[in-house]
C-alpha cells in the first residue's frame, strides 16, 4: 500500500481534505515545490541568453529538465517542446500541419475539448473532411468504427479519457492509422500521470501532456514531436529565441526544439515537472496503477445500487469513477460532498460530445491518485449515501 500523504504539504495544511479531483489537477509534493524554490532562490536568470554564470546555471537546469522528460518518454531532447499545457501542445500541432481540403481528419467522440475543438476548427478553415470514432455502450472506442481511419491524413485521439478513465488501445490505433498513411496525435494528458509512455514503442508522431496533472506545476506542458517532422514543419509562435537570423528581408529558424519555443519559457515549471517525474518514477508506475485500481475496485464494490457508474470495469480504466446518484443532480452531489470536505468534479468534464453520445448532460467524477486511500473512499461513499438520503424524497 502506497502511503505518500506526508509528502504533500497541502494535506498537512488541510488535514480534513479528501481530494478526489485528480483528473482535473493534482497536488504537489515537497520535492517539486523545493525544486522550484531552489531555482528562484539560487539559480534564477533567463535561459539561452546570458554568457554570465547565473544564466548558464539556469540554462543547464532547464535543459536538464528537458533531458529528464525526454528519457521519461523515450524521446530525444530535440523532440521535447515545452508548452503551457496539453491544450497548447495540441493547438500547436493543429496550427502547423499542412492540412488542405483534400485531407481527412479523424478524431473521436471521447476526446477532451482541447483535442476536439482545434481539429473541428481546422476542418472548418481548410474544408478538410472530419470524421469521429464513436463510442460503445461502455464508453470505449467502438472497434467497428476503426475502418473510418481508411484514407485519414490526421488521426487525433485520447490515450485515456478524463471523463470515464477508459484506456484506449493506442498501439493498435496508431498502427491502423499509419497503415492508412495518417499522422497521429495522441493526447496523453490523462495517461502520462498513470501509465509508462514510450513514444518509440507507440510510434506516434505527436504526443501532448500537462505537468499539473502529474504532480508538476501549472503552466508547463510538453509536446513530443518526431524530429524529422518538426524539422520540416513551419514554426507556430514567432519571436525571440526561436530564430537563427533576422533581417529586414527574412527570418530563419533556430534548431529544434527552440524553433517551437518562442519567448521566455516557463523555466521553473520545467524544473518542477522534471522533479515530479522523478517522484513518480521512485514510486513506479506498476505500483501506482495497482494502487489506483485497488481503490477504484473498492469503490465499485461498496457503491450503493442507486449509483449509476459509466464506463468499463476497473481493470480497463484509470482510477476514475464517473457516476450519477439516481434522482440527484451532479452539482448537488458535489455540493453535499464539499460540505464533508470531499472534492469531486461535477459537470461535462470538457467532453460534451462524449456525454452526448452516452445520453448524459453531466456526471460526478471521483478520480484517485497516489495520496488517496481506502478510508477516503469509504468516507466518499458515506457522503454519497448522505446526498441520497438528503435529496431523494
Ligand atoms: C484528456 C485531457 N486532455 C487534455 C486536457 C487539457 O489539459 P490542460 O487544461 O492542462 O491543457 C485535459 C484536462 O482535463 C484532459 O483531461
């Protein structure tokens, strides 16, 4: 049994807090907070600019962070672009791909809005066709629909759903998309915090993640892109640091990954994220996933029968429980839980197409992570019982 609560100051400062909104964002361990503080207190300067000692220290810390993330994903550092978050990473890709009206984009109804809207907009702008893989009753991707990948030129999908926790068969999907000749964009915002990711094994072209969902700071995200593609594609944002030479006539671009990092980056965020990755690696992903599944299975087992759960069995998903208490609106359930210091999410989870496909407008979502335990799951279920008793006449 993992016992990590002591590593997270928020729980010392809020001893009664039961935090079950980890799919939205995660709490930060002291080691991450210390790494950021150490940078600001001892090594702070801008990167890639100064020849003086402090600037070189900052640059080294920032580039070491990139190397740690590259190792974590089994990529090369040139392929790791620091962004603000997964949303920006995906928008970056949607803005640089040479899509035109003869292309076909394939997305899925499972995608978070940040991996849905950029493609919808791109299709509207370019007149490229867009199709969506639909969902089965258990909210998994419908295997029958995989033939929509035929003739696709871009395939953008989710590695794990934030709304239901469903894990998609990423390797198989990428293989099928490659057979069709499509470029693949995988949203790993939910999977990277819980599953080991190897971009070489997956053979994806682009992958996006957010630091704040995996114990790292807010405002730092990652885009992995295959080197040969990033070399050929145009830049996204332009300005300082991403250039090689600027004249009145024209500008040439910097080497990778700097070509895609215009302006002063989130240096402390990158350093904090690398520390978060080290924290997760010390625990081990097998151990982490087993812990979350244990909590999820326990929740499934003790939930009262007036709670409807959406999505498959715990073995096919992350530690996410998407549900409704019969006869009670999701926001009312969340409010009652809040009165017991239990934080869960309610609403559409930025996945309106997914909820629509399931015939729902909102659900409650409890999402477990490294610092949660069975006692908290029990308190959560007790509070659900209270919401039912209080609000269902
Ligand atoms: C699956 C998925 N993709 C993308 C995002 C967007 O992440 P961010 O808001 O950090 O850009 C989220 C956030 O909830 C998510 O769950």
